[in-house]
């Protein structure tokens, strides 16, 4: 490495009043790019390394006319630095510590691209042909011919080839003074040794300088003075501090960073951007859009945008790649191409190429492309996050569709975000969703309900903040009439569109389908779906409430201490009456413990404390009315049937109850107004019941029929297989006197008249003859029901006599061979004694006639 130096003693430069902005810029010229021929020659002839692609840089102080470069320095506040990420090239032939860069030597080998520092001079030494360093673009005297036929590369990175214009012109070489590098002849040697060390990559000084007495000026009015030449294949970085003289004899001090105003010499330091620079740097590039891990829909045009810059030049082009395949090139910022998205997870990169041909590849950005709609299949489970349950696992931007399926419905157990949500509904059912308050719907949640036309439906509201306008379906759709239920009575029709709808209340709707309208419309509820705790108020009367969730309710899991009979009544379209389910008393008319999404139902409150629904009460249910899972023992179900019209009651023996009306276990009958239906019910303390639970086995239970037309009716007993087989179950037709053993013949048919006598039937329980030992005393049961005394026995009755409490005989009757004998007493309510003589014994019993 050569320094163009003259061994003069240091002369301090006087401080004069300074002008401004004498230094316009530092110019960095790419002087030459070494090629393979240069590298091979140097290895073969010198034995050293000149990496292919090494760039020779020249630094010039570009000053205004009349200014002169006086000093290049480094001090404690402002270091002077030349640095490379690899090593600076040092020509070993002519890199001795004694300056030897002569005109003759410049022609030899690689001397022209050696690294050195100077102020102005470029060739010195023993020859009279001294040269000043100038920009190749201003060189007008040709070039030095290389005697070894190398340094011939015309790489466009370096502009004009140096075998055409070598940047050397005749001129006077300034004498350079060194300070801070030692004394005497060692001044130059010390600096030479530091810069010419093999493998050297950093030259930093903080108490040294080289200067020219009186300053140096350029050869022409451009006034550019060479500061140094540096060759490296790595990143080249410099930080300069210079002092220039002004035309009026003053000085200006320029520093690379942190200018002081004033400094220790009373000078106001100046900084300009070009006093520091970094070169041979590959361009930088990063993708700015889309963001990493972005989700997008398939089949749309997605702009891919990159930001690219080049510290030491310009960006020539940016090429974009998706999964390694080029999708476009842009050469003008902002760098953008459009990519038509394809489903999948894609790696996006951008490659920036600068004007020197360097290429940089950006960090990978992941783009997730999904279909706009993700549809649930429930193929393997109810786990939302299992991809096997979807046609495509939804992302945060997905529109999710939950159709009606026969497999599994989804449960959200982890935090999940989607765009839109649609729960479908059709004639076969309504979709179900269990969200444990973890699902975020950024778009719209739409819960649909399929409605059969020209029938009453009782429903509840699955979303928050809905209004009655949801029932106004628009042109070509059915007219929907809406009623509420308050204080035991139906309200007037809700005709406006702004009435708020309460999710836990029930509403009755009628879809009036006219010619030209949709016969079976679908109602769409839009809003935030209901989850979490849902308190429901009740009245001490019939209350119409509803399932506010998008899934079924399991009635058996709810705290029901405030609900009569722990029972629920649901309108049954097929039967045109109410289905009842009781936790203790079981199912009547197909009643279920599972209440469908948006299903409204009647309860009878024991007080106004109501019930509270929670997420734990919800279940998935793939049917509108699924059968209950619990089995009720000691139950007798009796169904009344007239043609296609049917109705049922349950009679249950369970020691949890009493034989009176038990408000927590017995379920009241909810009648309908249709006279065509044979509505059947039983009684307890004058309460009409659809489910009657007894704590001790009763002798007789009234079975009543309410019917408005004359027709043939049948009563069918069922589900008593779990009833104690030792108990006989017999039905008495009071009107005809017929008594039928329901275990042997469960169907009893009769002709009913219009406005049938409500008290026509009695259900009798007794001990079966199969269970009575010949010597048993418990084979005869004497009891009263209403105004009738019954004798239920397995023995042959000879005579029945009735006495008042004074011992006077009131009436008597010869017995018959039936197991049940009866005798009517048309007397005032009182206690009476009954004597029964059988073929085995005589029995006495006190009974009460009402």
C-alpha cells in the first residue's frame, strides 16, 4: 500500500475566519474491478491473493472553486476510519514501507490498484512523470499501458476502463506532512507498516493526521482532490474528518459525526452526509405486504410489495417468488407484483439486484391461502380444531358454515377467531354449536331457523340485541305473526319492527304462507350468539321461556327447585298438543330432556326466583326431539287415541313423593282448545295432571277424558314392564261397569260421547293372585273412591255390607266372582264401616266417603 507523502515537518495551520460550505461532498469513485486474469497473475507472480471481484475505490474531496484541502485527521472526538469486512489488498511487489509508486512501477502488475492514502498525488518517486489523481471521467491524457497485459477488465460497475482512462494526469504533487505517527523518517514508515500489513482490514486513528502546507487544489475548476485509494472484495466503510482552507485564508473543519460548536480550538464544526459512507454492500430488501402469517382467500389477486434500497448504488430490480417460483419482476419503487392466490401455505420471498449485480433475498413471509368458506363435516369428532372435521380448517378470515349433519357438531374449547358464522337449518333439523365463550366472530353471526308454514311454532332468540324486525322477511316471503306470553296469557300480535326480543323468553310465531311466497320460510337471527350464564325469570303461573343457545339444553342438568314438577312442556306440531318431560316422571307425548336450539317451552313457576342456565347445561343433539336417556321404574303410561289424535299421561310410583299433590314432582296438565283431541289427565287434590307421582301405592286413581266430539276412543297402557309384577293394574269404566286387567289386555276401547263425562275411568292397583299365598291375610283390599266403595280381592266375594258409625246397615250387595267388586253410597261425606264375606274369611274396614 502506498501513501503519497513528503517528509516535511508539521506546521500548524492558523485559524482564520471561516467561510461556509466550502466542501460540497466526498466523491467515491469505483476505479476498477479485478477479474480472474488479474487474480491469477497475482497468485502466479507474487504468490499473494487478489480476490476476483475486488473493487478499487477512490475518495475525493469535492470543493468549491478557490478552496483547498489542508488536512485529513482523527482525534478523540472524531475518529478517522477506513474499514473493510474482509481485507484491504496490498500489492506485495511495490508495497514496501518506502514509497515506491513511480510512473514506471505503475505499469507493472497490479500496482495501479494498490491501496494507499494521499492528498492529491497518485504517482511519485524517482520518475519525473508525477501524476495527480483525478476522476476517470475528467482524465484527458489517456492511460498507462500495463506491461503484464492485466488490469484490462471493463466491468460496468467501474465505468470507464482504466486501460482507456487511468485517472492519472500530470501535475504538481503536494508535499504531505504526517503527525502522530512517530518522529523523523519513522513517521512515514509507521503508517506504511500499519496499512501494508497482510490481512489488514481496519485503519482507525484518533490522534493523527496528514496535511499539506497551504492546502491542495484540483487540476480544474471542479476542484476535486484525491484522499486515498482502497481495494477490497468486502464491504468498504469510511469516516472522514477534513480541514479545508477558504479563498480568504480561513479554515472550515468538517467531521463525520457529532459536530462541536465550538470545538476546543473555538471552531464551529460542520458535518455533511458524504463524510461517512459504506460501499460494496448488497442491497437490502424486505416484503412489506402481505404481513407474515397473513391469511387470504383463494382465487383473488394479492399485491405483494417489497421495500428495497442500496447503500452504495441503486436497486436495479426486485423479483418476487412464491414457493421458489418467480411470479413477477418490478424495477420501479414501490416494488409490487400481483399474485393470484392458490389454496395452501406459501413461502414468499423477494430478490433485490443492485446496479453492481449484487443480490439479496428477503426473509420468508408466510402466506396462508384458504377458501372463503369453511364447512363443518364432523367426520371424526366434535373438536373444532381437528382439520378432519372440516372440508378446510377455518382461519381467522374464514366464513364458517355449520350445516345440518347426522354426525358430530362442533365444540369450541380453545380461543378461536373467524370472520362470518352461519348455522344452517332445514326440514330435518337445526345446526348446533357449543361455544365456551372462546369464539370471536369478527364479521356476522347468522343463526337460521327453518319454519314449517301455516303452523304455530314456539321459539326463543339465539342472539343478543335482536328486534321483532327479524320476523319481517320481505317481498316474496311468508308473513310471520308473532305473540308473546305474559302473566299466563298470550299478548297481542307484535306488529312493529323495533320491539326488543329477550333471548330467554318464548315467542309464538305463525308463518302465513300465501300463494307465491316461500312455503316454509327460514328466519335468520343476526348478532352475537348467546353463551354463558342466562338467568330466566318465572311467574307463579304458566311461563313461556326458551333455550337461548345455539345448541340443545339437557333439562335434567338444570336446577329446577323453583319449577313445578321439574317439568317442561314443548309444543308438538305433529300431535297439536304439548309434550311434557319431567325429571322424576318421565316423558309424555314424546317429551324429551333435550330441548332443541331456539326451542321455547312452558314451565309453571312455584315462585318468581326462576332458573339459571349455564354452559354446563348445553349438549349437542342431532334431532329435533331426541328420546330421553333415563328409564322410569314403576310407571304406567296410558294413551288416549281417537283416530290420528292422541294424548298421554304417566302414573308413577316413587317413594320420593306423597299421595297428595306434590308441587315439586307432579306435573300439571296444559290443555289445548282443540275439541278433536281426547285429552287425558289424572287428579291429585283437584289438580289436573299429566304426570301423577305417588309415594305409596294407591288403591285407585281417577283417569279423566276431555273430548268435544262423539267417537270411538281407545285407552292403551304401556311401559309398565318395570312396574312391580306383583301389583295388578286394572282399568274400570265407571259408565259401563267394565273392569279390564291391563296387564293381560292393555287396550280398552269405548264409545265416547260429545263432552264426555270427565270422571268415567278409575285405575285400580292391587295384589296379583299370583303373589298371594292361600293363607295370606293381605289378599283383600277395601277402599273408597268418591262415592264408591271397592273390594279388590283374589277371593270369591259372597256379600258386601256397609254400616254407619252408629252400627246401622246402610246398604248391602251380593258379591260376584270379579277381583274388583264395588258398591255405590249416595250418602253424606262421613266414615263408614264395610264388612266383606268371602269364601275364605270375613273382613272389616273403615272408609271415608267424600
